C-alpha cells in the first residue's frame, strides 16, 4: 500500500519490508545477515502515516545495526547462563538499551517523540503482540518523556567472573561428560 511504501522510503528501508496479513499489530526486524522488517496489516491499519513512519525509523535502526544478530547472541547468553541473576539482569538491561537507542533514533530523524509515543500507546491495548524486549513499553515511553531507565552499574565484573567460571566448568563437562574428566583438564599440564 502507498502509506507503507512512503513510510519505508522515509526511513530508508524501502525494499526491505515484508507485509503480512495479520490482524494483530506488530513490526519487527529479522534476519541475521541482511535484516528486513516484518509488519502486519493490523499495524498498518491502526497507525496513521506519521506513526507508521516512526515505527519504520525505529525498525531501520535495528536493520542497519544488524540488531537481530546482536539480540540473538544476548538472548542466548541469557538463556545459557540465566541461573546467574546478574547475567539475567544485564541481558535484560541490554535489550532495553537497544530499544531506547532505536527510539532515540526516531526522535532524531523525526524531530519529536510524539509520533512514536502515539504509536506505542496505540499498541498497548488488545490485541497486542509481545515484542522482543519483553514488554518494557512503559520504560520506553518514560525515556521518550525524558526519563531514561536506570542502567545497571557496579556489578558487571561479578557477572563476567560468574560467566567465566561457568565456562571453565561447563565446557569440559559438555565435551567429556564427567567430573573426573573435569579434574583431568584442570590437573593436566598444558602442552
């Protein structure tokens, strides 16, 4: 449709839009090597032209930074090492920071947060698809209003140390499958 083409052109992602016939309003970037944007007909019908442009500017940030691959890595680390609360917290903060940065790109490109805030507000009501950033819409709207979310500080070294310890223990266990082999790895001289 012409509004989709115009909004995609304004956000410099024309030729990278896939429109799907779905009543639920959603848009997301996907693809690891050459990301694209998937948008539903439900979202196109819900938003006006400027709101749709704001959504496409947001998604263009993810496309040009190749965020689908970055988010895959972050979520994989979160899933693999999620037993460490600090790592879960850092991954969640990273996911939110990526979304807030994409929102900031919209404000820079369009000159004002009103269109993105309006689009976010319209998607809060049912039916809504939960986005990849785990529903942090309220934090994003607060950031658009000038109240950026507090990012974790001070315990990143603890999470990194826990990740290293887990890797030192898990990699030998996964490759050899026993605690005896783990002791062998630790005690065996490096050749």
